[in-house]
C-alpha cells in the first residue's frame, strides 16, 4: 500500500501555476470603500480537538467567517479535516457535493494513490496536507475555492494525471469514449445541434440517418436525466463538453 505524503511542491489547478512563478492568492486590502465579503466556512471533522484548533486559527482572520453548529446559513466552503480518505469522509463529501453552493476543501494527513479518483468523484475543489496547514495556507486555499478555482499538491497532481492518461488509453479509447463519457459521434452531434443545425442537417453532416440521430439524442437525454435535445445541448455547454 503506497501512502502519499506532503512534498514541498504545490500546484494550483485553477491557475496551473508552477512553483517558481506562482503567485499566492491573497486577500485584497485595496482602497475600495466597501469591505470584501467574508468567505463563510463550516468545519467538519470527527476530532473535536482538531476542530477547535482549526477554528482558533481561522477565527481572527478577516477573510473568513466560521459558521458554528447552531448557524443555519449555508456555507460557501465546507472545510473537511481527516486523517485519511476513509469511508466516513467519503460519505460526507458525497453528501456535501449535492448541497450547492457549498464547495469542498480537504485537510488530510495522508492519502493513497488509489484514493485520488475518489477525490475527483466526490467533487473536492482543493486539498492540503495537514502538516502544511498554517493559517495563511488554509486561507489561501479557501480563497481559491470560493473563487471557483482548485488547488492540489503537485505530487498528487502528477499521480492523478497519470491515472487519467491510463484510463484514456486503456479503457476509454478502445471503447470510443472520451473523459466526458461521450462518444465521438455524440460529441459531434451535440456540437452541430448547438450551432443550430436541424436533425436533417446533422444527419447529412455526419452520414447517418435521421432516425439514428434521434436515437442518439434520446440516449443522451435518458443517460443524463434530461427532458429533450435542447436541454442536452445546454447541459453539454454547462459541463464544458462543447
């Protein structure tokens, strides 16, 4: 079993920054007359001492507002702290993924290579090793996540990209699929539909019958629990597929 621990390298996915040229995300303290809105954060951990330590680190920071247990407001960022990516943590992450607008950030002591796909599946926006979790580093991570960006340590990114490449080469390509889960034919049809082409025009462009085009779109609608072709196109655009 291979455990991955904290290296000195850190890489931000959202900005794809290198160690040498990275610029840390810092809270703006410009001369704007209005105070920047604080990032609402809720801390989740089964370790009460750890929870108290994290809150004591973040409470003095003007960039964040910690929501306590009795506060019914929805946090913008959920900060989960765990020793490892165990089943309890995965269940929590999956639950939080379905409670928008909450985004998730993870403080973890160690993680296995085999756990990396689960972090993607659970929708984790950022990950930071606990032994690197100073107040500044945590706030930097929370700021990135609140802005819709992502951050992951460089060694984990290296392993994750390797796993994605293996998946693409050995599983998806042989079955005519892409990382989106779409076939090349589905992708072409969605793009043509997004460009305003009719069923007849799509059929002529790709060399299939109109019946086949309708069957493909019906399959997409069913697979992604949508209502019609228009929704399928809109969904593909929102996901960044086309």
